[in-house]
C-alpha cells in the first residue's frame, strides 16, 4: 500500500495485490499513483 498527495492536498491510496515480484509491485504502484493523481486534478 502506498499513499501520495498532490500539491493541492488531494490524497490517493494505491494497493497492489497478486504481483509476482516486489519490483513489479513497486512499478505497478507507481503507475497507479501517477494515474490517480492525474485523475484527481480533473
């Protein structure tokens, strides 16, 4: 699980499950957070 906040204070939480490796989990989490923060700005 990871949480991120954008410059306006909006927060998002990402949870990845069933990912084969720890590196894949980090990569998937990064992509999810970037997408969620992009959608939160709209």
